[in-house]
């Protein structure tokens, strides 16, 4: 779990502002849910034999003996809230969220125990057009961040539950006959969650899978036409994608469309965004059957990518314009009042006051990186005069009124 230090928060804010601009242009509304939920919520939605449920959740009992978990992902909470507040039945809803998620993982670059996700969910729409919309929304974000070229869209269809069940049987039959060639993890999964074997990272398992039955051949007609309608929209919109028949995703709740945005620039943690359709979840959690589709992205991985590609704006750490200091004794009060007056008159101007005595004022002002330095002093008549500095030189003496006029003009 990481601290995000002041020098790094501007990049986070930049990413989040870009995301907010994009979701606003697609008319998604923000939802905020608690970080703590009942363990049961995640057991029922994510699937008992997934990595998250088996080994990654932070669980505890509260003083009342209720079994709670720090949320490992956002979707289950949003479905719960949607059911609880009557947002889903016979309605369409487009929502976005942002916040920390918790998973007990082996920490490494791009993989942490507390990490930030931002994501969207769209409820009540079962067509391929809304699948396309959430994908196009992600494309719009990549474009606005300048990283579209570094990302690949991987796409697959998981079909209906019945089709997946048929396929599961065929896969288990095929792999059971070759069990001794599987890696240890996959051997276990053969019993618990055989579809996950498809995204095993083991070379020998991947080689074995080359001849395994393919999910594509088991897709039901509905899922097939849904998938071709989706690819037709993406083609027309000029979005390129790779169909990856082995893409199954780590959470159990998906059906039909699944997708991931991946990059080869971040090493092993190459998936920056992942999502798909989960038509069964609302009913599974006690609501009326409601189709749904969404995605989540990891902010840490995206920020690593923005840094690696050098696409963060240069002035991102710029947090103030004007350094204001008093050079004579007894002017502290005057300085505070002047700064307040300037802030009220010129809201866009970012001002830092020197609240650190009379020593080394100029050095500190220069080190601060401020564009403009103003020193305030007393003139011969005891009035207040401000001096503008550029580099090592005082360049101009101004009355307070002249100073305000000059700074206002610079912020027009
Ligand atoms: P992975 O295969 O990398 O473990 P996942 O399938 O578990 O990912 P999801 O649950 O789909 O991931 O979460 C969506 C996104 O959230 C991921 O694509 C990734 O960008 C990010 N993410 C997931 N787990 C972590 C983590 N532990 N640390 C940082 N980011 C993460
Ligand atoms: Mg994971």
C-alpha cells in the first residue's frame, strides 16, 4: 500500500480530470459506495473459485460479529447499491466510479495491495451498441491522454452460460487426457475453474492449449450475432482490435463480450483496463434480471504508462504563480491582507506567501520556481510599496493598485 506524495498527486489529478471530461461527454453519472461491504456480497458475485475470493480479500469481523471485507473491486457494490435504491429495474443507468480497491497480492511493479480503479457500468441495455459505447468511451480516454497507439484491444465472447458449460465439459475432457503435461496450478484448476487454464502464463500449458477445443466453436447463436454486431460497430468507428479466443477474465460473472486493453510497455502487468458484459449479476444478487456491461482500469498502471511514454504535460507540477514576501519587519499582517485581497480579485492567480521570517527571502522565492516574485516593503512615507523581481534584479516598483492591475491583466 503506497503513499502518493505531493510531487506525484498532480499526475493523478490530471488523469482523473481527463477521465471525468470523457465520462461527462458520454453522460455517465458518478456513484460512490462504501469501501467496506459484507463478505457475502463478493462471494456471491465474483465467484467462489476465483483468485480474489480464494486468497486475495481482506476480511474481518466487526464488533458485532458481522463478516466484512475491504472491497476488492467496484462492480458488486454498485449492483448492490442499484438494487437497494431501486436504480435498476426497468431503467437504464450509466454510472462511473473511482476509488481504492484492496487485494492481498504479491506486490510488484503495477501490482499493489491497495490500488485505485476508475470504471464505468451501464445497466438495463442488452445490445451490442452499449458494449460498443463503453469500449468507445475507453478509446476516447486513451486518445485524450495520447496513449491510444501504445494499447491493444483484445476482444472475446464467452457466450451464454449454457454454451460455456458445454465448452467447459469439452475442455476438461481434452485436458484430463493430458493432465500430466499441465503445470501444477492448472492441474488444480482443472477441478475448480478449468476456463482459467486458458490464460495460464506457463509456456507448456499454452502449447498444449493450441490443440484444445476453442470456445468460438461452442458459442450460441445469440452470442455470435451479438459479437458480430459489436465488431461491426468497432470496424465502422475505426477501432482496431485483436480477437483473443483465450481471453476469459479472472472474475466469474462475465458472459458474452469480454475485453482487455493491454500494452507491452509495462512488463508483466500489461493489462490497464478490463471489462465485459455481466447480464446475470443483478439477478444473482437478488434484483430483477437486468443486463449490464462495464469496465475497470487501474490508475497506477495507467500512470506508469503515461510516464513511460512521456506524455504527461510538462507544467503538471506547477502549483503557484506568485511568491509574495515582506522584506521589512512588521509587515506580516499587511502581507496576509494583501494576499487575501489578490485572491479575492484574481481567483485564477495561485499565490504562496512567505511565512518564514526575514532571512534568505529571495533565495527561497527563487528556489520555489514561482514565475513572479513580489517583495512588499515600506516606502519613505510609511506606505506600502511592492517590488517586482525578475531573476536577480528588481524590475519595477508598483503601488498596490498598480500591482493588482498588472496581475489581473496577466491572468486574463
Ligand atoms: P490481473 O490479471 O493483472 O491480476 P485482474 O484481472 O485481476 O488483473 P480486474 O479485476 O479486471 O484485474 O481489474 C481491472 C484492472 O485493475 C486491471 O486491468 C488492472 O489495471 C487493475 N488492477 C487489478 N489488480 C491490481 C493490483 N493489485 N494493483 C494494481 N492494479 C490492479
Ligand atoms: Mg488479479
